[in-house]
C-alpha cells in the first residue's frame, strides 16, 4: 500500500500551519493510500531525520509501491498535496 507520512514537531510554527491542511486532504485519501503523522521532538528523532536526509520540518514523504520515495520539505497547499497524491 502507498503511504504518505508527515514529519513535524510540536514547537514548529509552519508545522502547526500545515497540520490542518494535511489532515483535511488525507481524510479523503483513496483506498490505495494510507497516512501517518509523526512528531519529531527528541534528539533520537532528529538523528533519524538526519540519517534519512531530512533536514527540516514539516516534511512530507510519499512512498508509492514500486517507486523511490519522494520527499518534499515545507508547507504545501491542499492543491499541491492533492496533486502529489494523484487526487
């Protein structure tokens, strides 16, 4: 199954701006997608982000079956997120 993952932090202003956009869009996801929202607030989480080449939050990771993951950093509009999800 395809996955869309939002990485954010509770202390991050842009993450707070993006959260309702992400939540609204993923509420209407097709059955071929599932979503996950992850808050990265600990040193261990930052190390995991760095190890995977993620340098800032919010970051959205699109993992489609049979394709390399696509990573987009920053706040996206609902339209941009829907476009990435093929909606």
